[in-house]
C-alpha cells in the first residue's frame, strides 16, 4: 500500500516530468497535445461548414419562394382575361370577325 501511495503522490507532484525518464514522458505528452489540437481544429472547421450549409439552405429556400412568387405573377399576367382587361384599358377591343389568311405566291422567273 505505501508504494501505491508513493506513486500517486509522485504523479500529483509531477515528479514523473522531472526524473531521468522524463524525456519519454514529455514526447508522449507533446504528441498527445498536438493530436488534441488537430482534433479541436477539425471540429471547428466542421462547425464552420455546418453553419455555412445552414446559411446556404436558408438562402435557397428564400430564392425558391421568390421564384414561385414570380412564376405565379407571370401565370396571372398571361391569362387571357387579364390581357383583355389591359387591352381594354388602352382602347383595344377583340374583333368579331375571324382573321383571314393571306397567301403570298411568288412567281419564279
């Protein structure tokens, strides 16, 4: 039991970082710290990408809504009743006689 207490006490004091075999411990600690920094950096990059994807998704939804609204407006403008009403406002009325075909016959010389 006293050996276990001594080992725990040495770890708490940090003597494993200052004794003769400390160089091996420092290499492992530095390696682990570098791995942790890379992992944190990767997590931050992933979070940035998630935020960017969310913004682009919202923008896509807004553009789709604008497209649908403009398409609806165009469909209403193309309706025959709306065209007749606008033509009536500027003084044009539909004809009561059907149109006639004009035939052009070219004579070859």
